[in-house]
């Protein structure tokens, strides 16, 4: 793939499983992108946007709370359900804990979209397509009813 | 290895030459030859077989650019600012201390409407300055503007 991300961290990304959907930019990250924003970088480190009342930490628990605040609840899997928006939360296993790394959002087609740090955003066939040494694996799926048109 | 240097100002020939050579072309002979071919109508042409003594400021500038390039590689695809800003190259930039401030500000200015994540370094080196209004946090263009205004007020902008 011609993306700017480190290929070794994403062994499942290839021309068949992913497509670049916008150029690399540091303007927004996966946490914002999964929530539907492409104008902000969401991070708990203090200088960036982080929703109020959410623990200021890049942890699985904080991300679940963050997306719960946007109407999502933890669900069983990432199978497409037309009446629901879905996101996936990723973490990597460290010796003493699981470290949150990434969030992705399901598209209406059933594919997924990810913003890879300050690199490009991509669409990928499965939520698990970005599993690997960089992001670890999906640890939670969350869903919310789609807003009525 | 000969380094060809072009300038319309003889007095600035050393700075222009070294900066172009290291920052734009990289340390290869073929790259240096590209520098020779780049200008359309040079007025002054100089060459030297000896390394030119660079000023400390120039060395810092070169080092900063090298570290910035390394950082872009080292940060990979992380979305965590903590992870992004604890990569060795970024830490090395912060370790440059106040000398790095004008370089970071210059870099931020050059990045225009696509600013990069220099804010942690600025906050650290400035010993806690935080000129970004709460409502602008996360919007990198607005954060950049706030820091550039701060630099102007503090005399770091060039």
C-alpha cells in the first residue's frame, strides 16, 4: 500500500483489504474520526480536546465512557446492522495491562473506516483489518441507534 | 566533494549553501549536483573543497530539521499524544530547550493550515505557557494561531 503508515504494524492491510480515503494530516485522530469529527484531535493530555467529565487517560475504560457519552453502548460484534452505528475499540496487550490504541467506525456498507494517527484515513474490509503490532486487536464493539432521517 | 553554492548576496553565500545542501538535498554528491542545476540564472557561483564552519544557530537548525524528520518516522500511526511526544526524536527536540523555541515557531509558521503537533514541546520548553483558549483545544489551526500570537508577544517569532 502507498500509505504513510508503518506497514510492519499493519500486516493485514493490502490493496484488497483497504483503500486510502483522504490524505495524511495531523489535524484529527482516530478517536475524533470514530465519533464523526475530522476537525479536531481528541486526546486527554491537557492541551487537546477531550470531552468533559471523561477521565483524562487514554484507556479502554475512558474510551468506553467517551463513546457512551455519544450514545453508544457495548455490543456483541461488528456485524452490520442497518439501523445501528457501530464503532470498534482496539488495545494492545502489555505485560501488565491492555493499552488502548485505536478506534474505528463502521460505514453504511459494512466496511470500516480508520484514521491512522497522523497518517491517512482508510476504509478497510473488516474491523480486524487493522489488527497487528501497532493497534493490537479489537477489544470492544459499541453501537447506537442511527438517528432517524 | 565539491559543494556549489548560489547566491545573489556574496555575504550570505555560506549560509545559503549549507542550508540548501543539508535541508533540501541531503548529504549525497548527486544531491549536491542537483543544487548546482536548480537556479536558472545565478549571479554568483562559488565552490569550495573545504567544509565551512557553520554557526551554532545553523547547526541547531540543521539538527532540529533532522530530529523533526526522525520524529515523523518514529511516531508511526499512534493517536496518543503522550506516545507521539515521548518518541526519542521529539524528546531530543524538547531537550534543546529555549534555543528550540524560535525553530519550532518557525516550523509551525511554515506549516500554515496543516500544523503539526509542536504544542507539547512549546508548552514544555516555555515552562507551562498555555495560550490556547479552552474552546480551541484540539483544533490544530486555532492552536497554532494561538501559539504564533504568543511567540509574537514573547519575541520568539522571526
